């Protein structure tokens, strides 16, 4: 390259794309870990509920799990609205 040509490489790098990429990896790994914890702990807890509350305990467990997930979704949505 001669001294009169403009450089095609920017002098500063925009790190926003890199930060977004790293954040998405962190988010996906967190979701994977939470999914794994639920997959491992859910069946024994449901089995315990069925032992204690008869087979209807499965539906009680399902209802409580659904309520917990709905509560978590409401909290995440409220936090997202506060941020912007």
C-alpha cells in the first residue's frame, strides 16, 4: 500500500458485536444448565409427590411447576421493562 491510499482497516474496533456474541453464549449456557438441573431433579421430585399424595401428586407437582415458571416469566418481563 502506498502512502496515498486509504486504509480499509478501521483504526478503532467496534466491540458491541463481540459483547453481544459473548452475552448470547453466556445466556445459552445458563439456560442449558437450568434445563439440565430441571431434567435431573424433576422426575425424583414428581415421584416423591406421587408417593406422598397418591398419583394425583403428579398433577399437583405439574401445577406448582407451572405457577413457578409463570412467576419467573412475569419477573423477567418486569425486569426487562424497567431496563428499557
